């Protein structure tokens, strides 16, 4: 059963938003309508919601890496550094104070999470990875591109600090896609 009324979290958020609004009001040349505590709280909520979406997208990408590594252990040396970077992106996008607790890259086959099949039933993540290693790499590259494109699109809704992070993560995703499609004899 949910709580009603003022909780400690709501009180702290309101107090923090009011203090931020007062500090902003004292040092900002912005119109008074833009310095209200409610607007700061709305902006914080919007950023939190955006971060949740970004973390969810990057976590799904990390899980795809886990599935491919679990299905194709011979690709682990090539994919583990990229997967580790994606896990770091998940942590960075979660923001300060958040702990998304990404699975350990040391045992990707044990960390592969289940995914839903088209019928809605849970299937092992390794079953979602293509059977052929080349097809698996191609699928990962496509996932990297989709994730990178999503992060790039989110730049329009992000506050400046998050936008800089998103630009970096999107660029890394584009580089990962290139590395996954680069035929270097492996």
C-alpha cells in the first residue's frame, strides 16, 4: 500500500528545489518565471526520466553483448573490452549516486539475462544471439548504431552536462559499430 501525504523524500526534494531556486534567483539574469522552484523540480524530474530511458537502452545493449559472448565464447577477447565500455556507459548515464550494478564482465555466460521471445516467454539471452559469429557481430553493430542514434536524438532534451555525456557515449557507440564491422581477419 502506498504512502499518502508528505514523505521525507518529497520534503527533501521540495527543500532542495526551493534552495536551488533561491540560489539561482540571486545570481541569474533569467526572468522570475524561470527561477521558480517548481520549474527546477520539473527539470530534475525530466532529466531523471531521460536518464532512466537512456540507462534502459544501454543496459539492453550490454545484455546483447552478454548474449553474444555466451553463445560465441571465441569472440570474448574481441567483445569484452567493448562490453566493458558499454557497462561503464550504463553507470555514467545513471548519474551520480545511482548504482545500476552492471554484471561482472569476468563471467559473461553467467550474467546473460533472460529476454522475452516473440510469444512473451522468457528465453536465455544466448538464444537471442545469432548462431553464426559473423551474423552475431553484425547484429551487435546494428544494436550499437541504434543505441548511438537514440542517444544522439536525446541530446535535444538533455541539460548541458548530460548532453555532453550523451555526445561522448554516442560517439563511442559509433566507434564500437565500426570496430564490430571492421574485418581484421578475426
